[in-house]
C-alpha cells in the first residue's frame, strides 16, 4: 500500500469519525430534549391526576348530596347515597351505591323500590344541576314515586319536591296517582289538574 493510499484511508476514517461525532452530538441533543419532554409529561400527569381527583370529588358531592338529602327528608332511617369511582379494564367507571353504617350495597338489592324511586328523583335533580349550559328550569316526571308506600312517606316526598322546586327555581310537572288526601297535595302544588277517563274520553278538571 502506497503513502497516497494510506492518506486516503486516513481521510476516510477521519470523515467517518466526524460523522459519528456529529451523529453522537445530535443524539445527545435528542436525548436532552426527550428528557425535558418526559419531565414536562410527568408534571402534566400530576396536574391531570390532581384535576381528575378534584373533579371526581366535586361530582361525588354534587350527585350524592341531593340524593342523600331526599332520602334523609323522607325516611326515618335513611341510607346514605355514595358515588364510587373505580378503575376497571383501564377505564374509570362510577358505581352508585347505598350505604348504611359501613355496609355498601346496590340500591335495587338493598331496599324497597320506593327508596330507589326517591333516590332516582334526587339523581334527576343532581343531573339537571350539573348540565352546562343548563336547560330550562323544568322537569316533567311521570309517576316518579309509584312504588313508595305509606301516606306519611308520600306526604313527605311531596314536601321535598316543593322545597327543592322553590330553592332551585325549578318548575316540576308531575303525573301522580292520588295516594294522600287532596289537602296535602294542595299544600305541595301550585296547581292541580285532576284527570279522569270515562268511556275512553279524558276529562281534565282544574282543582
């Protein structure tokens, strides 16, 4: 091998060396940028987790409180309504439960359907209050308490509907069969329409 050949080989090696150094510098820069992105992502993840936790807690309160309030107002030994967020199959899901002391159970399995009716009404109020933008201040309910037994509890639930309607500025139109004395219905309603059917014809009377 001649001196010329050795010089060419040396220059080629130098070129390879310079290319490797350039590539190494570029990769180091990419590593630094990637590490910076990782740090930012970790901080963002912490923020997201905090916001998610605060959002869940806010939802728990804004859903559970109206329902628990309705249950407390109607029943002498009420369940507490619990909203439990949990992760299943890598997705956040929400369980709606009844709680008494330390025992949690599904509403339909733990009590009479009348209790579920009252909880369902409270849930409707909670869902309406969470709407953004909120729809018109109006709820149309078709026999929402049809499984609720006892004159006393039905009187209480009428009072609860009236109280929430006044406090929230919410107009409630409710279809209901007559389970309590008409004077109790009059206390809880601004206007009563009595509907009867005779020979297939509906007759509406304003009381």
